[in-house]
């Protein structure tokens, strides 16, 4: 996997910026919030509202992004629900295979501690969430790769401007 680009402002601070190595602006697409699809529950609906506002304010959301935004909202809601479930459980592990005597008391030395299944589910949901937030430019390094044209049409750039600025 290729390393993530540093944000442009960090390149400036570090003094490693070269005009010919700065990212070229992506084509501008008309921004807008896609219609909300059916979501799995109220937490996903809340996440849709939160992320659609943030992404629309950033100017990166288009009506074509509905399916990806839906997956982002669903993954975020899953991460929240699994985090709350593990918090309610009080421990990420549980005792399994305990043997009991005839008096109903657990026999010492029996059983094994296992991770709760929710831990694996949370890990998977968190990995998917990271993928979606990165794709939408919601991390500092991901934002460095997102280019948004502000204030109208982009002027045609001369090729030499990229190198000699």
C-alpha cells in the first residue's frame, strides 16, 4: 500500500514543497446532497445527516455519492452500536467452557477466557469505516488529496505554471 500524502500545509511547514509535485486539481462536479435512502435505523439516519452536512460544507459531496454515503452512515452506526455493546458488557472477554459441580458451583481451573464476538465485528466495522472516511477526505492526510474548486470556473492552466509558478 502506498504511503498517504502529507497535507499541503505540512509540506509548506517542512519546506519540502515543489510546485511540480503539488497535486493537480480534480475536475469540478456540481455539489449537492443526494436523496437519503432507506437506512437501517435512527443512528444511521443521524450519521447520514451529520456526514452529509460536513461533506456538503466541504464542497465534496455530489448526488452521485449516495451509495457511498449510505455505507459510510451504516458503518458509523455499526461502530457506535458495537462500542456501546462492549461498554455495557464491561469487558472485551468472557469465560467459556466452565464446568460445574453437582452443587452448581463452578469448578476451579475450568473454562477459558475468550474475546467477545463483538470485538471482531467492531474491528471489521472500524476498518470499513476508515476506508469510507478516507475516501470522502475526512482525515487530515486524505484531505490533502481532495481538491475543490471554489468560486466559479477554473481557468485553463498553462503547463509551465505547474513548474515555474
